[in-house]
């Protein structure tokens, strides 16, 4: 008799009971129980009423999804002005993997790894900035030509394959004085090609039109801040998606939200969705200057897309398996596959019709949506351990 069948006395560490499992990677949606042992998902079945576990969470009425992946954040706390503490934020928001988008460059990346990534309970990975100093300050990281050494940025990525994912660069005039932005982009692409990894490109606020920059990106490269409403957005003056944007998507360039403090517009996002141009990944660009608004966290950012008309499964996909694929970790992250790591988020979909008051959601241009739908994390698990739990407890 198999050890997981009734009557065998098999005992598990944690059991999540009666939640609605949504796992886009497996095209799975339905009421399931999830059993966990030794940090791994062991069973995902309709009824595990016979299972015994050290800890059982009743998640009926909740949505059980793979641990969320925030594709764009800044967590080099204490070294850059943008850095936040991942372990303070992530457990209560269901984010089990957070990706630092270039806070560290090829000089100070070892400090990010040693003092932030390695001791963190949150799984942290990072893009290495083209600049030696990374995003230490608001502007100027590429003013000094000595900071820009593609071979050194690539070397750091190659020497840290466990946590370094690729190259990051910002392209607007403030980062490099009078330097030519196309030349900077060529150097960033060079660094990415040297290490064989993706490039994450920030163009929000760039003086260069996308028509001059997007053709330089390759399959798998990532344009972040894709729904920004500042200079040279993905929309033309006619309100339509620019041809060069469609062409980039057709050849495999990925479009990431990267909400941030100044890089997300409801109007641009709404128009893009109406034209059949959803984001490939939904991320926050969360940092010290937007964590108290308008970003707050990833579930809040996800809620904005629900209220703009995206389906719940589509939103969850873009925060789980889609970013896992984008960073080349889809074999281990972004799914609730049996045998995989038990990184799990338990979300509550709060709707006005169920007695919940509308919630005020803002973009970066003082535009407001009064939300009838809102996602809130009620519990999370990291490597099979209950990491956060605000579920209502029944009578003992």
C-alpha cells in the first residue's frame, strides 16, 4: 500500500485544507487540500481528510497560490537610499521570492550577497547594475566612464549563478550627464551577452524614443516600467500601441510593470489591456520612497490589474510562473507541483459585494480607482514553514 494512502499513519508537517488552489503553471484551479513535509509539497488532492499534520490551516474561502515572485524591487537596505528590508515586507504579503533590480553594481554586489541575500529568510535574487556603484543614489550612477565596464558586470553574474540573474541599466539623461544613451544601451547589451543572461532596461523618463532603443533588445530581455505615463510611453500620440512595441513583443522581449513611484499610469495600462497588450509580469519596483504609497506591496499592485479588468488567473500567472520563466527558474519556482518547494501564498479576494468597503487605489499621477476587488495576503509559507498567519481562528 502506498505510504500516502489512508490507514498508513503517514504524518505531515502542514496541511492546508479546503482552499481554492490556482496554479497557472499546471492549469489547475479547484478546491484542493495541500499537504507539506520536509519543506516540500507532497500532496495536492481534493480531499485529504484522513491526513494528520502537526499544523492545519483552514483556508476555506481563500485562494491558495504559489509563493508570489516580485520581479522588480530594491532591497539593499542600509547601503542604497532606496533599500527596504525584504523580511519586514515579504511574509505578510505572500512574496516568497523578491528580485532586486540593480541596486548593486559589480563593485558592491558581494556586499548585497553576503549581508542581505544570504541571511535573509526571503529568497532574494538580483540583476547586477551596469554601473560599478549600482543605484546608490537617485541619479548619476553612469556619469563616470570608469564605472562602466561590461566585462566586469558580466563577470559578477557568471561568478554568482545561484543569485545573479542578468544585467540592469537605467536610461535617462540624469544617470549619465551628457553620455549618449544608445551607447550606454549597447554596453549593457554587451554585458548581458558576455554572461548569456537577460538585460532589464529602464526607459521611463528617457529622452530617447522607444523606436531608437527597443530594436536593440533581444529575446528574453525585459523592458520594465512598461505602463509608465511619462515621456515616450508605449502608446503613440494616437493612443495606439507603437509598432516598435508590438515588434519587440513578437521577437520575445518581455514587458514588466515595475510600478514604482513615477512609472505606472492607469490610463496607459487600461488602454494597453483594451488593445490586447497585457504585461508579461506584474511587479512593484517597491523601495523606500513608495512603500507607504502608492505601491504598498505586490497584492495591492495585483489588485489594480483586477480592477482594470484582468482575470484573477491571469494576474496570478504574472506574479508566479511568468516571472519564474523570465528568470530561468520555472523548474523550481512559480508552481505548486508535487515535490517542489512549499513556497505558498494564501490570498483573500475581498469584493464589495461581500460586505467589504471599496479601497482607494492610486497610480503615479494622482489618478484614483475605488476598488471593488482587492487581494490581501492572509497567510504565507516559506520552505514549508508557516511564515505568516492572520487567518481567523475558529473555536478551539
